[in-house]
C-alpha cells in the first residue's frame, strides 16, 4: 500500500502530465491559415449536403444573415461559382446563424447556386477561429488553404478572389 507521500507525488505527477497535455493540445489548435490543410468538413456534423471537394479549388465562405457585407458578397460569390464551376471550382457557404429560420429567410432573398451548409453547433467556426463575417478561405486542389479573406470590400475583394482562383485553376 503506497504511503501518503507516494500518493501525493503520484497525484502531482498526474496533474503535471494532464496540464502539459492540455497545453500541447491547445497549442495545436490554431486558427486556419495559409499553408495548413483544410480540416475535413465532414467531421463537423454540418446541416446540409456537403459536395465532393476532391481535386477542386474551393472557396469556403463563413456568413450570417445579419451580416451586411455578406449580403453584398453573395452575388459576387454566385457569379464566381457560375464562371469557374466547369474548371473545377466550387464555393461552399457555411452559415453560422443560431436559428435555421434566419438562414432560410436570408436565402429566400439572396438565392445562390452554390451549396449552403449550416454550422448549427458552431464547431467549424470555432475550429477556424472566425473573428468576423464574412470570412473566406481559398483552398487548392490538394486541400491546402492558400488565401484568407476577412470581410468583403466590394470590387477590391472581388478582384483579389478572381486573381487567386484563376492562379489555382491553372
């Protein structure tokens, strides 16, 4: 039977191992950034049908119904989807509204041709550490994040997106 000192040493050692493990796991969880692999979206229990993203250039766009710049970005993203889909490009919209009805109301007046998924549990948006809406990630055919866009600044953002998408489609 261990002595009180042995049990205390063992408890302290276990506590240190636990703290070290938690520290290292949180250090691994970084915001999404260029050069990182896009996590498998299928693991986040998103509402909606996830399209096949294999060998495609993908623009993952986080948006919310209450976001003014998101309203402005939707026609641009839809035009990009239509323009480049035949070349192996797709937009995937990730809605972060708390209520499904808010998303559905938004989509009635801002319909798009690209797939929309809803992150009802807020797991994906937490993984990416999104700070504002909209936030977009352009991913190459190998699943590597190449560009990140925070916000939508009209024609300037549109020109950047076109340049980046065309470069990755080459």
